[in-house]
């Protein structure tokens, strides 16, 4: 499976083409829209989320609710387009002056993108580097999630840290699944949640922004997705690439992650056990469900650190690209904290790689056959 997205932040729409989705997968507009709505929620988002309620149009590849095996084309119209159509018009009559951006924002792609592509107007950079593009990725991820759900894989996420506020206690999967979706910051621990909300509020008053950490968890993966045989088939590497490519993600950890560099082997590696009912399993899951680039059958745990949003309402110093005069950075309507939204994008990024890995291992053209093969493989593993 592969996909491409196109579309500017204030352009007419986001467009996606997904190729390689097997035939016979049940998918509705509601499946996709509910994921798009999750991406738009979360405390700390900016004014734009109030203007837009993203909805998708499926324009090909699905008939009567089922995928056909042909490319799937998705469109998400930008609701704000009416206000931007002369500014973002592809025609020669476009208004290129009124929203000209020449004061690059520290932490955003503005300056380096303008130099790379030879633009004077940094709007030509920010329109595509913006995280608006993640709406398309979430739409794609919702299809990947449908594939995973047919294969009995459960995938969900939660926010662990915002700014200085971090969940300190161990949370059960049940708690995370029950509490996180009902939390305004997708945090499963109510005490930390209220501290997070306060910190976002205080930060907003200062015109500043916040980052944090989220975790994506996938349950019931079989042993053996991915491979150790080539660098680009290792599933840990592929997951890291997919998650790291999300705007503002600066670190990706699997299992114990960076803590594993601080402890001796006896406190890092998972001891191997055998049970006649379960087959082989590990006593602990410090590796986070992946060893040698292969899934171990234990829960997959991927954590990502998001930096604070680069657009500050109290802007940092910058230099005007045209006049070279020191000036505060430009401001655009922006989020104060988008870690909850990023966790939804993270789920989509992980779901995509897992669905790809399933199709590589069990792939064929029909969803029904893939389900059968996965079931047979699960039985084979249990009987070893
Ligand atoms: C869900 C989400 C929402 C974001 N919202 C904003 C925003 O409103 N304003 C902003 O300046 N950056 C926002 N960002 C981050 C920027 O897009 C990102 O920092 C920028 O593209 C530079 O890329 P880099 O941080 O990956 O190097 C958001 C990121 C995500 C994942």
C-alpha cells in the first residue's frame, strides 16, 4: 500500500490517493469523519478548529461501502476556502500581496523552505508545511485502522505529558481506553489532566505554546510482522519514520526507549517463558512489542515527543526576509498545544505501517483471504 497527499492549508481541499487497499474492506464516510473529528478536538487548539468541521468525500475505489481493490481517492474540502480563494487562487489573478509573509517563525519551515524553493513570500512554504496536511494522513490512517480491526488488532493512544505535567503512575490498557477519549487533553489520569489544563491556560495567557508526549498502543499483533533481514524492513525503523514525519515530532521511543541506555541488561531485556496454552511469551514487555525489527506478540508501545507549537502570539525575534531588518516573527491563527491532536495523527501513522506490514506478510487482493491467512498463522504460532 502507498499513498500521496496534496493540498495547501488554505487551499481548496486536501486530496489523497491510496493504492493497494485490498478489495472487500467495509469502509464508510462515517468511519473516516469520526477520526477527522478526533484530530480536530483536544483542549488547546486554535480558532481554525471552530471554523472547520472536516468531512471527507470518497470519490473512487469504494462501491456500496466496500473497497474495490482500485485506488481510493479522498477529498477533504477546506471550509475556510471561501475567505482565501483569491489569495490562494492558482490563476494569474491571485492576490499575492494581502497575506504576504516575510518574517519567518523560529521553529517553523518558513525561512529554510523559502531559501530552498526560491520563494520571497513564505506563505508559499507555510501553506504546505503546516500540519493541516495531517488531516489527510488521519483519513488514510482510518482506512488502515479498518484493516487492523478486521484482523482483530486494537489500536489507541493517550497523552502522557503536556509541558511540565506528566502522568506518573502506571495505567492499565482498560483505563487508557476508557478515560483518554473522554478527557479534553486525551489524558487517562484525571489528576494530571487538570494540571495539564491549568498549564495550557497559563501558557495561553502568556502568548506562549506547549509540547508534550503521547503514546500509541496496539494490542493483539501476531509475532513476526516486519523483518530483521534488511534495514528498510525493520518495523521499528519504519514506525519511527512514519511517526517522526508528523509535524513537530522530535523523538520517537519504543518500549523503554531512551531509558534502556541507562540500565544494565538484566533490567532491560525481557525473559522468555513458555506455557502450553499461550506458547512462547515474554515475562515483561520492556521492548515495547518489537525485537529485531519484528513484532513479538506483546503490546506495541510507541511514544512520541512533540515540541511546542512554533507560532507564538508573543512572537520571538526574527529577521525580515526582504528588508533584513530585525522584526518579531509573523503570527498566524494557531494552536497553543496540539499534543492531543498529534496523538490521533500518531495513531494513524502507526496504523498505516502496521497495516502495510500485515499486507506484506499475508497480502493478497481480497480482505477475506487475508483474514483467513492471519487466523491460520495465529493458530500455527499457538501450536508451536
Ligand atoms: C496536530 C498538529 C497541529 C499543529 N498546529 C500548529 C499550529 O497551529 N501552529 C504552528 O505554528 N505549528 C503547528 N504545528 C507544528 C508545525 O506544523 C511544525 O512545527 C512545523 O511544520 C515545522 O516542522 P517540524 O517541527 O517537524 O520541524 C502542529 C503540528 C501538529 C502535529
